C-alpha cells in the first residue's frame, strides 16, 4: 500500500507533503516501536508517558524505515519526515487503512466498571442469535476460533487493527470491544468503524493519569463525541450519577440515545428478585414485558446485561431473542465468579474490583443473599492512584463484616506502605501481606451462610513485585484453600 492511501484525506496538513513521488512510496508496515521496524516500514514517533518516540527515530532509520511521521522536525537524515498535529491519531487511522478489514458490525463500551462483562455478554447474545461474534478486552480475545488471554483493555492501534483484520478473515461479523479512558485519550480506537457504542457508569479510577474526574469523564465521552458516527445508537445505563452527563454528551453529538435500567426508556427494569446463583428481572421493551432469569449474582450484573442487550438489539437482534439469550449468559472471568463453597455451603467468589465504586458494588451485591457474614480480602496496586487506598479501606469496613487487607501488585512500591495507607481508614481490618496466606485465613473463617469475596485481581494470573511478575492466581489459591479446609 502506498503512503498516499495510508494517509488518505484525514490529515489536511499532509496534502502538500505527500504530493508527487513521495505519495507513491510503498509502505510495508507501520510501527510506533523502533525495535519492530523492518525495511520499508513507516515509523510513527509518538510521545509516551516515559519517553518521546522522536528519541528513537535514528534507530528506526537504521533498521530501514522508509518514512518517519512526527509532530515536529526531529531530524530523520535522508529519510522523508512527515509532520502531523497528532501522531497517535495518524498511527491509528493509518493502521486501520493498512490492514483494511474489520468485522462488519463493531460496537464499543466505555465506563469505569462493567466494560468486560458488557463486551462478553454482547458477544454471547450475538452468538445466541446466530452471528459469528468476538469480544476484545481486559480478559483477552474470544471468538469462534480463539480464546486468548490479554493484558490491555484497549490494545495498541497496530495490534488492534491487525487483530480486527484476522477476525474478519476468520468469518467474524460482529465484535464488541472495551474502550478505556487511556485508549480513547490516546486515539487507539480511531479508525474502528462503530455501529453503536455504550456507557456503563463512572467512578474514581486512573487518577494517576487524569488530572480530575471531570477530565476522566471527558476522555470517556470522546467515544460519542469523536468516534461514533452521527445518528448511531448510543446505549447508556440510566441509573448512574454520571448518566445525565453521558446522555447529554451523546445527544449533543447527534446520536440516537437509548437508555437502559430502572430509569431507562429503551429497556426498563421494573423488578428484580435476588438469589444466591441467579436473579429474576422484569424487563419492559416497548409494549412487551419479559421475565428474565439471569444466571448471575449481583445487581451490577443486571445493569451490564441490560447494556449488552441494548447493544445487541440496536445492532439487529430481535428483543425476544436478546431476552432469551440473557438466560444463558456465562459471566466474564473474575467478575463475581463463584469459585467454590465450604462443606456447609458458605460461598467463595473472585472479583476484579480494584477501585472504590467496584468494591462497593460487589459488596452490596452479595449482601441480599448472605444470611451470615460478608468477608472480603483485598489490597491496592502500587504505582497507581494512592488517593483511593483509604477510600477503599473505608468502604470495606463499612460494607463487610470481616476485612483482610493484603498485597495486590505492589509493583515498585513498598507493600507495607500501601497496606498502611489502606489501614488508615480500615481500623476493623486484619493485615496479612502474603496474599495466599490472607486467602487461607479468610477461608478458615467461613461459616454457614457466609460469603467471601477475594477482590482486586480477578482474571489476572500474576503478582507484580518490583520489576518481576510472579505466577499467582486468586482462583487457584482460593480453590486450594477450600480443598484444604474440606480435607
């Protein structure tokens, strides 16, 4: 593909730069990582959080880059350099054009909590309706031919568009993906052709990246403001404190706003009965009323299911089919996932809750079916928002009966310092640094009617201490502790 086709007419500042022979230059690939550059590739110098890509131009040239794209004249030697206002956006749009293919129906969901579940549920509803479907998100990639563990909520643009082309080539027609605030702010989703988009909720998160909660929300709203084509369905959970702002942003962008939830006008939740392993919901869709038996615990899972159903219906699935599909849902890995129980029936769950609102939601969700005590094991990650630590400590002591504070990916920070910052607002808690020992301690406390939540890591399979990630699974440790208790 030549440079002119990759750049297209999206970047007016390039019109004069790629005239004549330069526009005909054949490009063999695109990368923002100089180590991955091969002869004939375009190297895009983006400014990262730790280093400026312009520092690696010389390395990219030495490896055979045929053109450099940067925000300023950074000196590329004899290799042509194109100047664009936003190299990150160029990278995404160019990757989209270079790979060229993606599933016909793409949707994206943003919000603080619930993105993984909504993407997973939407994929499952589409599959139930007979569509070859995929999801891309925090837990990885799931399609009819693959189930691959992932590490990023929203992949880098080159990896993302390469993946979308692969999914299209394997016959996937429908794909749901998560849209993180980082991904939106860094233009990673630009070039994805969306049929619909959704918003779940907003809480405190990523305050180490965004200056304010308002800035965080603005990054989320870029999904509606800049990426979703005007007039497209915007499915918004109506019952969150930030829902009015999301609704206003979507309407201001000219979208077909469809709200779901107790205050929803597209899918209206009228009644919910909570049980230990399921919930029964009465959902109104226009003039039709459905009684839906959702095989998942937690009020927040009802919200996620409704957002997913809204996306599926908005992309062509009949309402009765979508409601029937909700009764077959399988929860996303590590999202209030029942791992096991004691011999006298106490339940033990793993949940990904690693932010204040998520921890509050999961603890509130298990209370209606817990006849005994709610026990929680949790910690906070290092090198992240320190302000949330006492907030989560207070939430745990307010909503749980027994609290164990432990380590959760301390990274480069001193684990004891992180625990101390949590404990300043968690006088009720027991502190056990070793996460495996903390899980064993909590399991040993379980009695009939109790519910245990091991929160924070969810689907993750490692514990990062210093610069090393060691194998660690909450699922595996919890199962082992439960087995030891029964033996």
